[in-house]
């Protein structure tokens, strides 16, 4: 993940139209990707994440960030496990 964002930043800084909106968007995406998600963001994506897990879908970078957060945050982990149990039962 770090390698990709570094590559994007290189692309951005070497691009001659770096003032374009597209360039700015790529730069913003590359920047935000390195930040950790907070609980509210994880909570908002929890259902989507659980569905992806239940369907054994390949995890995107975003999904992996959620998984990472769940490993370090007991509160969100509990929410996730409750949601997962509900979805499995449904
Ligand atoms: Zn959390």
C-alpha cells in the first residue's frame, strides 16, 4: 500500500499538469490512504465490510484498513462481531 501511494505521489509531483483537479484528487487520495480510519468511519463501513467478508470477496485497501482498525479497537471489534453474527443468522 505504501508503495502504491508513493508511486502516486511521484506521478503527481512529476506530472506537468499537477495543478489540474485530477492531479489534486489523486494527491488527496494518496494522502488520505495513509491515515488511519477513525471509529465513525469504520462504523459507517462495517456492514459493507462484513458482507465482503461473508462473501469471501478480495479485500480492497479500504477494507484492509477497516480490518486493521478492528484488530486494534475492541469497541469496533465488538460491533463487527455482533453484526457478523446477525448477518450469518439471517
Ligand atoms: Zn474503533
